[in-house]
């Protein structure tokens, strides 16, 4: 596989030997790579134009999940979590924070190189969707809700099986165009899904969203399209067709 010359990679890993070995391997693979050992050092590097950030969640001065959320909310950089924590709830938390990909240690260097190529390709596709004139213009790709099959279909073709409540939840989010950037109110979701608005239904909705995000993350590795709008509700942040 040819190196992606456009990718500048920042490694955020507090284990010195592991960090240096990754930096050396990625440099030999053709990437411009720098390693830092803490969140504080990471923030100092933000003035540079990084394409991909590889983050360990167990940093000494701040949780890596916080860094991932900051990256997703404030930059256009792609994020790979690389950690020894591999429980399903950790993976769901990582994708919920905004990771493009969640990988478990130890990782083969060849796999990491392939992962960086993968997230860079997704970055190009997102840039095309946003109308970046520097990027080539291939076909448009969409998410789809297949009501007959009870499936959410990702742009890469991955199919996520849905329960009845999960399908109805996605249907409700699909009623608002992505360009509107407005959420479906939480109160409306509670009444439609559970016919009640109380602590029980609120906890049930939170559990539904966590479970659905986990399914999407594990099936696709995509950044989460199901977004929480604080104190308001939820929205689907990508183009979604109901079929």
C-alpha cells in the first residue's frame, strides 16, 4: 500500500517506548509523524495541521475521551483511539465521544497504517460532502433506513439490525433534514416512543440511544451520526434516506 503523503499524524501516548516505536514505524511507512506524551502537550500541538490523531485514553493528566470530544467538536482532524481498554462499554464511549475508529492494543504496525489510510479516505469523502473544492468530486453517499428490512444501512454498505423502537427513533430523526441542523425535541421522542414523559421513559430513551450508537460504532467504525443537542433532543447529522 502506498503511503498517504497528505496525512500528518500526531500520536498521543504516555508510554515512551510504545510512542517512539509507533512514530518510527509510521515515519518509515511515509507519514509525517510526531509523538507527545500528555494532554497538555497535545493542546500545544493544535496549531499544526494534523490529518489524523491517534489517542490513548489512559493519559496521565486528562482522559483521552475528553481529547477525542474536543477534537471532534473543534477541528476537522480524524481520530483513532488506540488503547488497552477493549470492553464493549469502552468502545461505545469512544465512538460516542467522536472517534472515527477504535483499536485495541497491542496493534500490528501494518494494521495501524491501514487504519490511517482508511480514516483519511473517509475524511476526503466528508470533505467532498461539505463541498471542499480541493477534493475530487466522486458520487454522493448516504445513510439509509430500510423499513422493510428493519435495518440502518451505512454509506459503506454495513447493515445495522434494528428493534422496533430503534427503527421508530431513526424515523423520527429523519423527519428533519440534515441541513436544518435542528434536533427532534426530547419530549416529542418520549411521547412518541413511550407515550409518557417521566424518569422511567427518560432512562429508557438514554439506554436506547447508547445501544444504537454502540451498534453503529461496532458495525462501521464511523463517527457517530446520532448527535445529542444538549437540553433539547437528538438529530441525525448525515444525509439519511428512508426507503
